């Protein structure tokens, strides 16, 4: 479990620079910085509502299924949102920006919740540092990959590439 959680966290945090940079770029291109407070407020409201929903669902659904469902939904959401934006519906920038803030919180917290529930306190004291370090390496490498891709790949293309590590995390 510890190895799989570590690898999943690596891929989740690898995906975040790809999705964060691109959704922010898309939003700023579509609406400018002056609308940033609005989208941040929507992100907080969306996260709060989603967490309330997940708190109810988690009692009826295994964490594995919830994590998988979140990953698949995120991949579909980013794909459809990017297509809408690409074909001229600029308001798609709002939901993809908001969901980017939601999915990362959900996935990281589900991974740590699963790890916490699947190990005892003594083991947790030993493994949380290395698990976090492995995840952080994913974030660093994701940032490097993102900056490298910007030279040859469109913003929308990079966002779509960011879906693959999200799905990889769910497989693990």
C-alpha cells in the first residue's frame, strides 16, 4: 500500500504543474487578471461543495472507487472543457480552472486518508516523510516537463497531456 500510494502521489503531483499552468494561462487569456478574484471565489465555493458531497459519498463507496471515479471524471472534464474552449466557448475557462483546484485537493487527501487507514500510527510516523518526498519529486519533474513542453506544444495540448498522469495515478 505504501509503495502504491507513493507512486500515485508522485503522478498526482506530477500532473498538477501541467494543469495549474495551463488552466491559469487559459483563464488569463480569456478573461484577464481582473477576473481572478471571481474564479478564486468560485474555486473555494466549488471545493467546499465537492468536499460536502464526498463526505456523504465516502460512506457508501470504497476509497479506491472514489479515487478512480475522480480521476476519470477529471480526465473527461479537462478534455471536454478544453474542446469547448478551443472551439470558441471562452467561458469553459472558468470550470476547468475551478476543477483544477478541486481535483488536486481531493486526490491528495484521498491518498493520505487511504494511507492513514491502511497503516498503524508507528508505521505512519516512519513513512509519511518518504511518501511526501516521492510526491514532491513528482511535482518538481512535472514543473520541468511543463516548462519543456511550452516550447513545442500548445497550452491546450499541455493540459491534455496532464490528464495522463492523473489516470496513471488511479491505475496504481
